[in-house]
C-alpha cells in the first residue's frame, strides 16, 4: 500500500507517460539548491481559493531541505477557504510544487524569502482535492492531451488600474461622471479628506491615455519595477505600457504552453502588482470597471493549440490563415460564451464593463479585424507560430485557472462537435440596429451576474470544466453575492427616487 505522499507524487503533473516521481525529485533537488545557496530561512507557499483569492503561509527552510514539507505538505482548514470545504470535513493539505520555486522581490519584508505554489490534497484519500482551482486547470490540460494536442499556447493581457488611494478612485469616478444624479464633481471635498495623499499632476482624461509617456504618466517607475520583478520570478514579459484609461496598466505575458503554469503566472502577476504598488504609494485594483466614464479592465487571452511543435491553428492556404481546427475551436468559444460568462466575468461590477462603446465586447461574434466582436483574430502577417484567436470578454477579477479551463473545454467541445463559427462580422457591432443583429444571428453576453448564473446552471461545459465540487460551490456562493447586491439600497437610488 503506497504512502499518501507517494500517491501525491505519482499524481503531480499533467501527463501519465512521464516519470513524475523522478521529475519531482529533480525539481526538489534544484529547489533545495536555491534555498541553500541563498541562505534562506523561510519559504512562502501560495495557493488560490475558488474565486482566485491568493492564500499564503510560511514554512521553515530546514523542513524543506529535510524533504518533510515537499513530501507531506501542511494541513489547512479548508472550511476557512472560500469554496473549499465544509466545517464538518475541513481538513486539507497543501503540498508545494518544487518546480514553481522563485525568489520573492525584497520590498517591505526585511527577510529574503522564496515562493512556491502548492497543490491541494484530501488527506483522507491522498487524492487531489477537486475544489483546487489549479487542479481544474490541470484537468483541462489532461483533456487537451487526450484528444491529441501537446500544448495550449496561452498569452493573457491583464489590465488593472492604480490610484493614490480609494478616495482617489472615488474622486476620479466623480469628476468624469456626467451621468451622476447629483452631477459631476459633487465629491469635491475628497481632496481635503485625502490630505498629503493628494498629489496634483498632469491631468489624464478617460480614454485618452493609451501609451502616454512621463510626466503625464506618473506610473512609469512603478510599471518598470513590476515588469522586472515578474521577469525575476520567471514570468516572461512581452511588453508593458500605460493603457487607455486613467492610471490603467498593462503588462502582457508571453505565451506559455500550459494552463496550470499560466494560471500560476497570472496569480504571481496580480500579487506583485499589489505589493509593489504599495511601495510606490499606489493602490492597484483589478476591478473590471472602476471609473464610470472610462475603459474597464479586461483580460484578453490569446489562444493556440500545438502538436509536434506545430501550431494547429495555422493553415497557409485558408482565409485569414485559420485552420479548420481553429474555426471549430472559435465556434465552441462562441457557443458557450453565455454559459461560461459567470466564470470569465464573475462579479457584479464585471457587467458594468460589458457595455457598448468602451472597447469591451458585448455581442457574440468573431472577426479578423473588428474590436467590437467578442473574438478577434489578430493580424500576424502569416507567421505560423503566432496565429491565434483572442477572446476579449474575460476580466481580471476572474480566477485565471478557471478561465483557462473554461476556454479550453469550450474550444475542445467545438472541435468535437464541429461547431462552425459562421461568417466574420467586420462592421461596428455597437452601431447595428436590432433587426440587423437578428438577421446576422448575433447574440449578446448576459447583462448581469444574475443572468450569467442562470445561463451557467444549464451549460454542460461549465459543469465539465469546473467539476461537480467547484461548480456547486461556485453557483451557491455567487448566487448569495448576487442576492446581497440586488437587495442593497444605494445613494444613487436615494438621489434618484427620494421625491417619487
């Protein structure tokens, strides 16, 4: 009868035809070398809850060098982690993955430290815990391998916004909100409240800050340090720049071949964005729509599928170089866009971004050129290695592991069922009248989290992607969130309806 730690070792990794125990032993040796050569005393272990919230704990390096924690992990209370376990059966174990080790940047903690990302296990069975988002992404990769693909090229564009404080965010929202019942500027008292935190600078305007340089961009030093820290922690950076919105940032990550590893990279990205922002006097938010009159924060994802070193989305003789495999994959993404929307756009605020005229897609269509379509096929000049499809509706409030799993499973369903995406729509869809949308057969994404959850409950791919545990917990918790929001009474309602 194998020990539980041996059973855990045997199951780590995406494919069964690799000697995972040998791979893990080599990774442990390399990780221990990093810990020892840097004379570290502590390592931080990270894992994610159901909605992508990062959880951490520290372990002494001496227990890693002895092999104890690498093999046995640390017990946690799963009932205290959102979406994990109930109090009557809450014991779980987190086993760090040695292949994810990286040195943390020294920012405000005087003690140098490494980091490794953990997998969650059920200590009673020794099996992986079905509620672990990292395992959700791993199952998607296993399904991708089962149908003959070797890799999934994933490259996300995570946008986020930095403000001087929460009050600064409120002020910016108020200044540019001409639709406010009280009129724009009714929070002019906020600069007095902010005191020394208020630092006048060049004025950025909504939708007019794309790639703006310093000094109008006062976040350049912050973004540079963040990009360097990402590279130091083995997250490959494609490029970095100021985005279109006020204080809006984008650091695009180079394509990685595995949904698990890219999920790890996204979680590292979000964590570093926040802690380095604090050093620079900013607050970083991945809220989808922080300012009413400005562009929201999206998470476009460039996707391709690979086999034997070749991009299976490329066909040199096809229109737009789209292979039939790619067409079916896009068809699956479109077919399940409504049913997976609660995964890709999981908050109440998400649906305030998904409105016309702010570059966020609303209508379910595809195009090689049109940025009002939900899926775009970026122009790559016939380079077979760079052809990909780009779903544009997800936002960075989502759990990246779940998003990648939902996309992969939707696309594979399209390939399995040979779902054609139809003709591309190259018109500005925002300006099309209702009868034209109907004639083209263009649907639209859900208009609220409540509607998205109703769609999700009947979507077979959402159920398959998440698995029973995650699916049931996700629906339960998000319905409570929607109910709480739906019963709140806001200051907008006070102002709008006081005199009815």
